[in-house]
C-alpha cells in the first residue's frame, strides 16, 4: 500500500509538471500531441514480483482514468502503455526501446525492479527520456544523479 501511495504521488507530480509547461514546450516534446500525452512503463507482470506490479498497474490505471475523466492535462488525455518485462533485464531493454522508438513516449513512469531499471538508465539518459518513480533499491534510482531520473518519494514519507 505504501508503494502505491508513493507511485500516485509521483504521478500527481508528473501530471502537474506537464500541465504547467508552456504550450510550445509541450507540443515540441515526443509523446505530446494536441490531444494526448503518451506515457510508458515496464512491469514484471509475469514473475515473482507480479503481485506488486499488478497493484502498481491498477493504481496507475485508476489515477490516469481519473485524470482523463476530469478533462486530462490541459485537455490532453493520458495514454499509458504498459509492457511486461518479466523481470528480465534483456527483455526490459527491448520493451523500453519499443516504447521510446516505436510508441514515442514522453516519459517512462512507475516501473518496478532494481536490475531492470538499472539496465535501461543509460539508454533513457542518452535519449533524454525521463523516468519517473522507478521503484528499486539502488542509489541511482533513489538518489539519482541523472537529471532525467525523477523521484519524489525519497523526500516524502507516507
């Protein structure tokens, strides 16, 4: 339950940040169009971490539905694409490349898994794609030095 609250807090923050960006900045970003914001995630939906991953997915689904039902982000609906990585770093790299290159996501949000998150950090940094609320037990995820790794839960306890 604590991780779901942290995930939702981070999602509030990213949606809020997208809402306050000036119009030209938002429309120039990949994954942001006049009517939607495309976000992606990778979760181990078929692994030993599936129970927690399913809870994260359901919590995020509910929040994005709420945002969309409330008019979206400045009129833009959130499209959230979730890929199963089965907690396999090679599979994670493949699905993240798909999310970035083929699906054109604005950001990767609410991911789960230390080794899987670490496997994609270099690619995301190279491409300038933010990763928001990566759940894992490594300092690069919890106290990041990369400007594209966004965590709020390390400063806020529920």
